[in-house]
C-alpha cells in the first residue's frame, strides 16, 4: 500500500527535487526497497556498504523513531508517513 516518504534535502535531487514521494510496502524495509527501486541515486545516501541503513540516518514513522519500534520490520499502512532524517553534526571548534 502507498506510504508517503519525506526526503531530506540531500536526497531530493535524486527524486526530481520532490520533498515528498510515495512508495509501496507493508513494512519500513519494503518501503525503503521500493524507494531505492524508484530512485536508485538515493541508495548511496541511505544504504550502508553492508546493505543496511547508514547509522547516521534516522527513520521515523508518524514521528516515532523506528529504532524504538520494530526497526525495518515496523508495519506501515495507508496514510502513514515515513520521514528520513540524516544526523547532522558540527559546530565551532
């Protein structure tokens, strides 16, 4: 079923400049795979060399961090929204 996915700025260039796209799946993992199938350029910013999600990328379903749910096995359905947020570090030295 279709799920809305909010993309961070760094991934938007790979999705035609869109800040939000639709992807299919019944779990977060399935939605991520469909997202990468539709927009292959996103994979480098999302997927680690081992095939999982980069440690510095956080995924949220309806504002809930999937690390505290069922991770990539978290169920999603019509009307749900997944937000992809890369961690940001920095500051004055």
